[in-house]
């Protein structure tokens, strides 16, 4: 009986440690929007007044906004779930 209790306690401690690790990762993780904005600034891509970040990115890549949207949609469908 004691062995079962210790084994179960060990399992619960392992689950708790994994949950703490996951929570710490989430707290430290940056959003995709933050990463994207940082990369744009790094490469000197700044939106003009009234222009979205995606429009500025598309312009810097030599694409229209619609072309960029279509390209991203195609890539997301290739990546799968």
C-alpha cells in the first residue's frame, strides 16, 4: 500500500513539475505579433501613416497585400494542422 502511495505521489509531482514548466514557458513566450514587429524594425521596415504592418511588409517584399495574403494562406494550408 505504501509503495502505491509513493508511486502515485511521484506521478503527481511529475505532472505538477511539467505544469510549472509549461506555465513558465508561456509567461516568457512572446506573441507572433511582437516577434514580427521586432523583425520589421530590425530590417528597417516601418509602416507609413495609415498603413498596416502587413501592407508595409508586402510593399517591402514587392507584393501587393492580396498577393501576400494568398501566399500566406497557401503556406498555412501546406503546413497542415
